[in-house]
């Protein structure tokens, strides 16, 4: 049997750029397809959110792509039969009565900051459908593709900065896109592994020979073309805004502060080691730097959680031996992020979420893995108004279904919107004018909110 690559999902998606982000080669900048197309930005949006009720100024989503096993992370069943309870033992945390996997010792010491929702449940067990539900709050339909949480936040926000407000570190799940909203709400994608020595944010720096003066001349030329267009074609003038794609790209490339936020070389070696020399570790470190610089939603995608086989190897040891498996890396990155945010006084205003699209089957399959299981799974949340040190809901003795307080993806998304200051009852509009509620079916998880 051919071994499945650790970064590949069972549906064959293997680091595909589902969210295509091109380059501004015509301008010599290389970052701007992310800024392109629709110019329905927040200055002209009458629905712009005020954030008066926001408890979180920013959100960091750690997306465990492929479906993490709740039974081997946050909801172990030590009294269940061997074929269900798995290879790991639970350990106590710093909150009496809450236990997590023994491969999460650092996180266990910070459980007073974390809330675990153990009764998540969904009817959707296919990767893309399930991801869409978790990231948008809507079950997928053929009639309409819904926008993800960060796209909605960007669409409604009046925040302006040289730093992108919606950023994805590593190629994100394809369901984290703009849906029916303008493409300007798509994330700026940081491609590659930021832990590698050769890592650079692609095309962020000016190209060789592209001096500041040349950039300014190109901006002046662009302004002249726009003015000429306005005089020739009134319709074209109406399609332009005061903040064009070029203007946004120009601000990013010209801002040393914005470029600096992506530069992990400015962090000490001790800090980089504490987060971990791997994608999820350095992704979380970059996320902290970006939020500190003004980003509002940063998604860190960690692939390889589609554990249909060799679950012990994948989750504990990894393919390079030692303790390089998925769970130890997550433990290192998540705990470092929480501690760092707390030490900097940022945790109360930064919502941190750890989740994937579903859980895994209670029973092991013949290949030593667990298959897709949306019936019950777990989500971890911290900071940004979340009351830590608690579990919400409970799965049954085998982790198959919620035994108490079932929580749907729509409920979770509604709660996230509440924490970041977006009214779930607010109506947005599709390009043809159809009104669509931000969140239609969810109910706020009141136990989570401080």
C-alpha cells in the first residue's frame, strides 16, 4: 500500500492553491491580485461594523486541516474499549476535573485560559462541505457560496492600515474565501513554511532595480491614467474608489512597518525555539506579529490531520522520528502563542481558535487510523472574551454523539461573530442585490462569553 503523504488529504487536495492569489507583475510589486477586482471596500460600505460590542480586536484561527481526532486531543475516553480509547492517556490540567491528551503537557498548564467545546456536531463528513459549514456557519448549497468569517469581518470593517487585515499563513482551506462578497475580501496568502531558513514572503519586497522613485513615478502614471479615464468615461469613474488596488499594494510595499511584521528574523532565537521550528510554530509566531501590527484575522493552516492510517505515528512521532508528530507540534505552538499573547497584554483582546472540519471515528480502522466523523468533535478557544478553564457540552462514552449541550457549526460561528463585534442578524447583499443574513441558524454559546 502506498503511504499517504503527511500533508495530503484523502480527497486528493495536496497543497493546491484553491484560493488563487496572483502577482502585480505589471507594477513590479508582486502582491496585488489579492487587492484586485471588486472595489467594494469598507469606506463605501454603509453596513460597516462599529465593533461597539466586540470583545476581541483580532482573531487567530489555527486550522487543523483534514479533521483532528477529538478522541486523541481534547476528549479522551480512557474507560472505553481499547479499539476506541486509542494509544494515548489523559493527563490532568491546571483546572481540576479537565483532562487532555498526554501529548499536550504545555497546553495542560494553560487550561485556565482555554475553553473546550466537546459537543460540536455536524451532519457533514466530507472535507469541503464540512469546512464550509465550520468556516461560514452555513451548510453548502448549489445556489450560493457563502463568505468565510474573515471575509465578512474584512467587508464590514472600517479599519485601515498598511498591513493586510485578512491574512492566511500557508495555503488555506479553500472554504475560507469571499463567497458572494467582493474578491477584495479574500485573504492575503503567505505561501511556504515560515520556519525554513530560505523562507521569504513572496514578492513582498520591491523587485531588483525598482527604486522608491520609480514606484512613485508609476503611481503618478497610474493616477494620471485614472484621471484621464474619469474624463472619458463617467461609468468608469464610478467603478473606481479612492483606494484602488494599486494604492493598497503601494502602501504595503512602501511601508517598512508592514514589511517588518512579516520578518521573523527580528525575533530572538529563544522565542523562535519556544514556538517551534516547524510550520505551525512559526506560523503562530508570525500571526502574533501580524496581529500586533494591526491585522484583524490571521489563519494559520496546519495540514496532515486526515489520519486514516498510522495514527500513532502521525500524531505522536511524525515521519522524522522523535517527538515531531502533529500533537506535540500543536502543543508547542498553541501554548507559546497563548503565553506570548498573555505576557504582552494581548490575550484579552485576541481571540484564538483551534479547530478542524470534523472529528474522527471512535473505532480504529484496520489500517490503524480513524476515519471521518462529524457526529461529535471538539473546538478549543481562548482569549478575546472567552471564559477559560471550562468545558462546554459533553460527548457520550464512546465520543460518537453529544450527550449534553449539542453545538452546531452555525452556533460556533454566531458566537465568533459576537466576540469580534458583528451582529449575526445583519443583512449583507449578493452582487444581484439579494439580502443574506450574516448568520441565520446559529445561537450564541452564552457559556463561552465573559
